[in-house]
C-alpha cells in the first residue's frame, strides 16, 4: 500500500485533541481523489492525548514525541515517517470541505519547477474572510511584508493561481524531492518563522513556490498560543532576528539586525506599555538577549 500513497498528510497535535479529530475526519470524509496517508505527531501533550488518538484512529500513523520540540520538530518527525511523493503539512486546527488535492498535484506535475504550494486559507469562523492568498516579498532591512487578502472578503481577486514569496505554515504541500535536496525545517525556531526560513531555502535551491486557490483550507487561527501571548511575543521577536541572521548577508544582515534590536524593539515595547502589558514589553528585550545567546544560529 505504501507504494500507492501519493500524499502524506502530516499534522502536529499539542493539547488539541478535539481539533485534531475534526481535521482527520474532514480529510477522511472529503479526500477521495488521491491515495493518501495521515500522520499525527503528538508533541508531548498533557492527559495522554496520544492514547486517545490511537483509540480514535487505530489505522493511522500516530507518533509520540517525548518532548515538545515545537512546530518544526513535530513536522520533521512526521516527514521522516512519510512515504508519499508529496508532503501536505497541515495545522491540526484546520479542516477541509472539498477535495481538490489532485488538482494541486496536477499543477506540480505539469510544472516541475514548483517545489511547494499553499492553498487559499480562510478563517474558520464567520464571515470566513481570507487569511492567506499569498505573501509579498520581505523588505530587505525591516523584514516586513504583506499577507495578500488578509482579513478581506473572499472574492475573485484571490482566485488566481500565482507564484508567491512564502507558503503558509498552516497548509503547505511540498514535494518530497525538495526535502531531500534542501533538508527539513530548522528546529532552532521552535515556533514562528520556521516555514519562512524553509521557503527561503527552497527558493534559493532553485524552486518556485505557488499559491493556488483551487483548494480552500479553513483555519481556526491561534488557538494554541493566543493573540499577543507572552510565548508569541518572545518567539516572533527572537525568530525575526534569527531569520535575518540565517538568510541575509553582508551589510543587509548588519543593518537588519541593528534595526530589529533597536528601532523595532523599542517601538514594540512602547506599544505594549501603552496597552498596560509591561511584562510583554520586557519580553521583547529578553528575546533579543536569547537570540544573542543562541549557540549555533545556522542549524
């Protein structure tokens, strides 16, 4: 059966049992156009969720990680066990309503230069506006970019397949040959920016990345970390600098790191202080120190 598998769906569960079950059921009920497998990696959830998942889905590959190594580590574990030609990494807090996976495969088969595709991603709750319809490139120093369509009503503007600078970590299909050439996601990041770093590595290896709205994935967004949580503030701050270190060169790297550790950090801290979030203002600078102390930034 392994030889027939075209797509390996990989999802990471971390204290998200109900969401993971809903995602798996949506795949099983909807996807019939391709042969696939589903791999669930449990990132050391509390309450023995892996045992409950094994009971619910005895036919699936369910792997228990002894520790929570983060988004990249969990997906990398799943990738190592995947047998499909295509790896569909999908957040556990998503679901699918229609089967258009075969069309994504067709696009990649017809265009060998495409290394990965992300579908249209919409927020799961009404009015189900667009979350992702591609990304613009990052600016060279400030590392800012735009999420195309973010928060806007879904309409024909976002129904055009096209190249994109980055895939979206909530749903991305990658050719296994790309992973064999580029390697897996860096586990240095733990949370946030790991897929952007990976996308940059894939583009640097000569592949294109595409956005294709033929498939829609619905995303419940940030249920595990929450909006502007301490965890989010820390890793977004630290990992933006880590991305700059790994992917910029020469004067651009120096200027970007200076900007991120001074102007951007001060602006963020003032913003949190004005909201009365003094701990988060402190966390911004703790994240900068954590970046400096990272022993190896290129692993």
